[in-house]
């Protein structure tokens, strides 16, 4: 077997391949575009396209595709072959710079929030040279951005790229003010930890709810769940281990820095974590990772579930977004250093993040809101819907000393004494981790823990980048021209931390006391997508993105409409699936079992009037009562869906789905799950939780 270093990135048109295949002048021009954002000449693009094509054809490719991230929540691709007629009844393989730079998918067939009408079909994909092309399934994949014919942004990637440039611009200005004039570019880096479930495909194929919605809409808890904590970091089963090995190999060939793999808390739940890379490449890699997970699972007779809450009663899946800021000179701007009390640069950037998270806490909540993630947030398996920041003991003490003007006493990291001679003592971290915090400082980065497992990470990261860039811009304006820069900086940091300390909380985010305390502090607590999304188009949020050139006001309104509309559609699909399962499978199954119970009781009576039929009658009475309620609740849900046409705007409709339809779905499920516990497994139409979660 080959060493990983020999095949890592073999399917990527990476820097090494560009150096090997491009003329020096072309390579230098392309590197300038990648590293500093300079415009790319069409002549350069032609040379790059030809080299890409030659490499791809040598690797067995016949097609290319512009790979983009529309507002559907998944990636999109249209495949074109390299073939071109040569006039002699044969073909040659061609690929031009124009084809590399621009593609033309149908813009009206993707969510546009009203920006594009059905008859306004033209849209464009445009090459993102900062993210390398790669090969999958004999096709050359070219990462691209996506916009309408009239220029409106229709994807998740363009705002991310714009936000990265904006943050770099503002951070460089501040650093130059502080004397770091050698810094030319600042980048945000991300490492998204990906959680997922693996279940047997045979089980999956028997569950219409999993097929249509990605989660179980009915399902009684198994006798065992996660209460013993024996799955977390436990020994990985052979079948799962084989999947993970194949997954690693496929991802490494695609240049994805897959690093860590382990069992998660819930049975059949697992995690993959990568090494950090720049935000846009991390986004592409995470989308690629989710796609490869699904395809690799198929090869092993498994299905990879990325829904945030596929099984009620056990932990759902999230995605921890580890975010940091670094310079092109190799400096991490969120590294406190050994003496953070003297590191004014760190204090300034920390203050920018604190102020950003406080002022735009609603946006951070909005960016992780989804129909799936609403099941998790605040459910003792994920951070609550209240956004707050955890800084830890050491950094918390620093902030307190700055605010109160006292001397800083560092919580110096002690050594951990194992008490066993054969085991080495080791240095502890300065502070513990807080798994309940939505936005936690973890040494030299912030871990945004509230993301759902299926989310495209471009959204939270472009919001983070933009809101921090805004603070740095304001800081620069205040500090520029100060007579005493150091004193002005110290005063700014103290004022900002004092005004925004309400967002800092180092305690238990799950406690009832914190909910009351957060309300007293004036923090947001939006428990569902409709409740949160309502604030997306508040003036301060529109101004943030529009004035910084990330998305326009019209594009924000479009995204607002798209998110609300998709939320309602998802709940509608779930409700229709429940009705289908309830009427066609569950009710008939319970009736059939009731008939068997009734027949059994009658048979006993026919044999001897002295035989007791208490057990049959008791169970029959219980099931009959529940089935009557179940049928009535099914009718209530059906009637509720018929009333959705009464709501003409997307916000009102989404709230109706959340408050009425979703509530009825929960009540119907409770009845169905209760009947499952009393119905013979021979009659129940679907695999149980026990079979699914412990069947791999």
C-alpha cells in the first residue's frame, strides 16, 4: 500500500502541478491572482485551461463541470465533455480559457427569493482560482461562484470571498497602524468538525421518513440509548472502520486534510475533523467531505445521515466551526502570547471579536438556524439558542483586569501530576473547555459550536468575517491620527470590553439560571428559524452587509425569503410524509394487531368460558383508545396543512408551520411511538430504533 504522502492530492490541480505544467510567467500571474486578488487576463486563463485539460485527460477525464453552491443548501454541477468535432468525423479534446472562466446554468431554476422570474433564465458561474480544481468520477471539477444575468449573487460562496477580502483590507490597515507594515494580507482560517450517523442501507430503505426527510418522524426509544456513554470514543466497529479508511483515502486524494476520526456520543454517530485551512477552501472541502461521505457509505452498504436530528431521544449532529485570523507573515492574531496583558495587538483584535459577537448576536443565531438545527439548540447536546462567548479563566481574568483597571494575575498552567511513576506529568491548559458555550475561545481560535451538521459553513463564516471587519474599520477610524497611539488603543479596548461584557459568560449555558440571566442582560433568545429570521433584515444587519459590499439590500431580502420559504417547504414535506406513514402503514398495522388480539380472546372464550382474556382486553383497550386519538390527530394535521394557503407572506407561513403544524406533528408522533411500544414487532411496519442504531 502506498504511503499517504505519495498519493495525497493526486486528484487535485494543486500548486505543485501548476508549477510543473504552466509556463513560469503564467504560473506567476495565476499566483498573484490567488494570493492578492489581482484580475486574471484571458490569455493566462487560456494557458491554464489547456494545462488543466491535458492533466485531466491524462487522469482519464472526459468531462468538466463548474461546481457551485446555490441557495439550495447543496452543491450543483452541470457536466460538459471536452470533445470538439474536427471536421473529419472525429473529435479532439479542447478546453478554452473562456470555458474555464464562465459557465451558464439556468438561474431561474435555483432559489432566488424573487430576484429572478421563471422567464429570466440566464445565470453565470465564474471560476474561483483561489480554490484548486479537482477530479471526481472522470470529471474535472472547477470551483466557481454563481450569479444572475443582472449580477445578483445567487450562491453562498461569493459573499464569503468578498468578506475575506474585506476583513483582510481592514485588518491590514490596523496592523500597519500598529507598525506591522510588512503584512500584506490577512486570512481567516477554519477547521470544521463534521458529525454524522451511519446506518445500514437495508434499514434505511424501509423508512420513508429517512428517505424523504433525513430524519425519523416516528420511532420509540430503544431500551438502550447513549446513557452509558460507551459509544463515545469507543472501539470503532470493523464495518465502520472500513468505511472510515476508504473515506480518508478518498478525501486525501482530493487534498482534503482529514485528520481525526472517532465515535461520537450517540450510537451509530461518528465525527471527522480536518486540519485548518483558509475559509473558502475549508468551505469547499467541507461540502466535498459531505458528498464523499455519502458516496463512500453506499459502497459499504451503509447510509450516511447528515440531518441535525435523525433520531429523537439521542444526540443529534453538529459541526464545530473553529475560526481564526492569521497574517501572510505567519502570525496568528488571536494568539494571546505568553504575556497577553502586554500584547495590545491581541487585545485589540479580541475586542473586535467581542464587540462583533455582541452587536450581531442575532446574525450568528440566524446563520445556524434551520428546520433541522432547531431540534438541537438548547437540548443538552448542543449550545443553547442564546449566543454568548466563553473566554476561560485566564482570558476572563485579563478582560476583568482591563475593565476594572487592576493588575492582571495569570492563571498559570499547572502541571498535571498523574501519581503514577511510569506516567509522565504534563502541563495543563490555562483553562478548561466549555462544551455548552456557542462561541468559545480555545487557545488561539474561536470555536463556533452551534452549527448544524448539514450547514454550508460559508454562511456563518462570511457573517463572522464581515462583522469583525466592521469593528476593525471603526477601530482604525478612531485610532488613526491619535497623538498617543498606545494610550488611545488602551482606552478603546477598555471601553469596548466594558460596553460589551454582557456577551461574555463562562458558566453553564444549559442552566435555567443562565436563561434568566441572559434575559436580564438583554441577550437574544430566538428558539426557531422563523423567530430568528425575522430579524435578518433589521436595518443594522442590512447596513452591515450592504455598506461593506458583501451583499446588497435586495440580495438580503431575497435570502430572507429563500430561507423562510425553504423552512416551510421542509416542514410541509415532513408533515405529508407523516400523514402517509400514519394512514397507509401505522394505523392499518395497529388495526391488524388489534384483530389478532380480538381473535385470540374469542378463541379462548370458545374453548372455555373460564379462561381469562384480561391481558388481551387490557392491551386491546389501550391500543384502541390510542388509535382513535391517532386517527383524530392525523385528521387535525391534514386539516392544518389545508389551511396553509391562508398565509400569503413567507414569514407568517413559516410561523404557522412552526407553531401549528410542527406542534401537531409532535403530538401525532407521541401517539404513534406509544402504540409502537404496545404493538407486536411482527406487525409494526418499520425497523425499530434498536435495529437501526445498533444494526451496523
